[in-house]
């Protein structure tokens, strides 16, 4: 049933339905249908969430800097910077 509905959806709504399901897609259509909608990437927010999670995993033990860098898709130097900035009191990992 869902596959039949997905096939009838135009453009990016097909991808959205595959990602979040037909029911949720139709809720978005009901609420935002006809409007021009952009979805921000929220890169800064995602970066901060990744830094917090990496620090939590590192502090809990069991992860090397290299393993964390691979897990989060960053260079080992970047991971070291994320971890070192916390030690200097910079919670967001942004440079002073």
C-alpha cells in the first residue's frame, strides 16, 4: 500500500516518504503543502552535538582519538582539538 502511494508522490516527496514514512510525509503535506520550505543544515548544531558525544565517549574510556575520528568522520587532529578545547574550558569546541 505505502509503495503505491510513494510511487504517486511528486519529486522530493518520494525521498521524504522513504525516509520518514508515508504517514509523516502526508502530515507535512497537510501542514506545509503549497508553501516554499527550506530546511537548514544546522551544521553548527550538529558539530556541537558531535563534539559533546565524542567527549562523552572519550571520557568513558574504550575509544582512542583515532577511533573517534573515524567514527565522526574527522581528522585525528580535529578530534584532538575537540577534546583539548574542553580541557581549556571551551565547551563548544570553537576557537577563542
